[in-house]
């Protein structure tokens, strides 16, 4: 970089850090050269040389999601146990905010970063990887990035939930999922489909109801039970009466319950219902909700362990994917 623009390394460093002592002309020349060369300052390496604080970044999409609240707590505790501090970045499912977070990670001299990616059209984490900063992706896939991934096995969770209502006698089963383009939803839908196929039950694509939510405009907002309520009311008004329902989060079960009651349908006698998340209110519903308990704590701890394995000099090799199985919790909404 310094050779390319004919100045000293120290001048390049000062210019890119915005420090004084560099002329406006030189600063602009260095900036253009950095863009052309795809150069990013490797502050991570500098912090190792200077013995800076042991800190890892955590980039989260949505703190209103109970899963991520538990994930943050688990990551912070495991990192503290290992002598590391956490710096939290919130993307709120915004590609612009995610890009800013990635740039901050590069500039901040962090030892590593754990990321729940937005999964937009661009991938800013490639620059972080090129900068030599260890990176672990959590709960979503980034197939164009050769880094470790730790995630809930969402396919297994949806498969178990669907298989459970089938075992309880349901044959006309629907799934309610959010209409958002993220891999966790894709995996749950595939788990639902695979369970039906393995039980030799027909699958009509209309059995997968994509719930249009206000989170499609700003996905960091909380889930709304009313979104699932409206979809279920429409389904029942069209004369379809499922005897089993699998919903992508427990909040949707709240809306589903109300829609069933208004049509005079009983749960579990007429319709079995199983949720996803096992959020604190699930066991206090009437009837108590069967649901898939997500292993947020295990995912968080495994992500820290995986990251520190890389930070501490693990030999480079192909990425590792760790899938943590969820737990099906059965309650009275499925006759258990």
C-alpha cells in the first residue's frame, strides 16, 4: 500500500486513521488507493502487537426476540469466564447498519466477532474475514463465507413438532410461518414438509401459510399475535379446518388460539397446536402450549468456544457447522 502511493507506512497509517500531519492531497491519494486495492487496516493484528484488551464483538439483528436476549446473556457469561469483554452491535435487520457494524469491527481491534447476519443481497463480513479477524456465524447461514457456524437445528425442531401432531392423530396439518427471507424459516418449512412426506401424508403448498408481518418492513420489531390471528381467520373463513397446526413462534399461537375460539373450535379436541420457542408465557396459556424449546444458551456458549478456538491459533481448515438440537416440550395443546 505505501509503495503503491510512494509514501511511508507511517503516513498511510495516519491518513487512514484520520490523524493530523498528512496533507489533504496525500490523504485523498491514499484513500483512492485503499479503495482500489481493497485495503482494510488490520487493527486486530495491531492490537495483538500492542497487547490491547481482550474483546470480542457480537452483532445481533433483533433484541426483542427472546431467543437473542438469552443468546446475548450466554455469550457474555461464557466470554467473561474466559477473560473477554463483549462489544454489542445491533443491525436491526438493516443492511446499512450491518455494513457499519462490519466496518467498526475491522477498525476496533477486536479479537474476534460473533455474528447473526442480516442475509441481505451483500455480505460485509467477507471484508472482516479478509482482515484476518476470526468470525463465527450464529443461527443463520452465509454460504459464501468459509467460517464456522453454530446454529439451532431448526429443521429437526419443525420435524419433531410435525411428527408429534401426526402421532397424536392429526392428518390435515398446516404450518404458519413468517414471510421473511431468512434461512431459519426455510429450514423449519423443510422440516415440516419432510415430516409429512415420511408419514406418507399428502402435501399441498397451501398448507404452508406465510404470515405477512410488519416485520417485513422492519424485522427487528416484536412479533405480533394479530398477524397470525388474521391469517387463521381467513383460513377458517374459506372452510378449511385443520386438525393440527405448527406455528413458527409462540406469539403466533396466541393469535391462532383466539381465531379457533371465535369459530367454536377447541384445542386440543378439534385442533392440535404446537409452537416454537417455549417463551415464558407458553405454559400459562389455556391450554398450556406444546412447543419447541430453543437451545439459545447452548448455541451462545458453543459459539464463544468455537471463536476462541480460532482466536487462540487453531489450524486453518474448512469451516465447521455445529447444529444444536432443540427440545420438543409437550403440553395439553397437543393432548399430552
